[in-house]
């Protein structure tokens, strides 16, 4: 349960103001069909985060818990710093205007936009640290949906009411604390 709850919380906070959240807003404005957009976000997230979590688990098995503790601790601290840098939506992240349905365009755009994104990197780290992996993937997927589905349905009104700098600050603090605790070997982790 801890893996699920931590994964959900971290990704929900990390996703606030993230480029994929901006992408959700743009897709909602462009297509005006929320259900296929939400379904596309869900499918893309499950696929992307399952791969990311599996990479994290594989890396953990390949390098061992002692090295991994340092890699994860430093990674979480780096994520804290990264959270304080605002995201921008690149033109490359946008789906083409024609040739694809709303669901396919959203799935494709979200899958690609998540590559190397904060939440994907966090999922790799969480997949390395927590078992079972399915709890991490379900948690990170739920976190993405909690952050992005409301944006699809309520759009600009919601994003104007949420103090993104405060959310990023809280997320950065959480990542920093997790990094320090991981480096110290405190709490439930793979180092036992």
C-alpha cells in the first residue's frame, strides 16, 4: 500500500504545471472531446509508466541495493531541483491536426511527451525502490489521472485557481526529503 500511496502522491504533485498537463489543456481546447482525451492519457500513461517502472526494477537488480540507494537518493534530490524549473510545451509534443482520431492523437502525444519527463523519471526511481511494481504503476497512473483529467474537463478555470509555484515547491520539498531519507537508508526501502 505504501508504494501505491507514495507513487500516487509524488506523481500528482510532480504533474502540476508539467508539460503533459499543459498538453492536456491544449488537447481539450483543440478537440473539445474530453472522454477520448482522458482515455488516451490513461492508455499512454499505463504503457509509459509500466516501461519506466520495469526499467527501474531492472536497474535495481543489475546494480544492487548499495549503489542504487545512492543513485536514487541523488535522483530524488535532482528531481527536487527540477521541480522548481517551469515546463514549457514544445511544438514537437503536439499531435498533428489531421489524420488521427482524438484518442490515437492523445495517446501518441502523451506517450511521447512523457519520455524523459519528470513523472517518467520519478516512476523509474519508484519502480527501483518499491515492490510490487504493479502498485507503483497503478499509483503513478492514478497520479497522472488526478492531475490531468480535471484539466481536460475544467481546463483553464482550474489551472488559474491552483497556485502552481506553491505546488511545485511542495513537490520539490517532498522529493528532497525522499532523497535525503534514501541516502540515509531511513524508512521502508530496498536496503532493508
